[in-house]
């Protein structure tokens, strides 16, 4: 499976969800991850405080630059806070 196939499998799935049931659930609040290794995934932010939502998140992933030891940073888009843009990878 090449990188494009892996990216297609991730689209529409929820970050961290069970592989057997990866889709979004009703009555939950999601942000769309845009760009970077988690592009197309949805992040469940149900119950997050406003200041936490405004700060964005470092999401552990083996798909980023640093493999299993890394995380990908996503931040709310100023013009559309329901979409979070990739801001880079870190260890």
C-alpha cells in the first residue's frame, strides 16, 4: 500500500477511533484536520473548553516526520475554527 492509499483510508475517519467503527457519531462535536499526516481525519472535541479549543492540539501519530515518537500540531483556522490546519510535526 502506498502513501496515497493510506491517506484515502483515513478520510472521513475519527482520529483515535476503533478501526472497526471509525466514523463520526451523532451528538458529538468534531474538527476537521487539514493538511499534514492526519489530513481528512475528524478530531472529536466534545466537551473541550473554549480555551483548549482555541489553543489547538498536538496529536500523537506514527504518520508524521518522527514516526511513533512524534506528534502533529493542528491549530484552528482563523477564518473557520471548525477546520484545524497542520502547523508541523514535533517529538
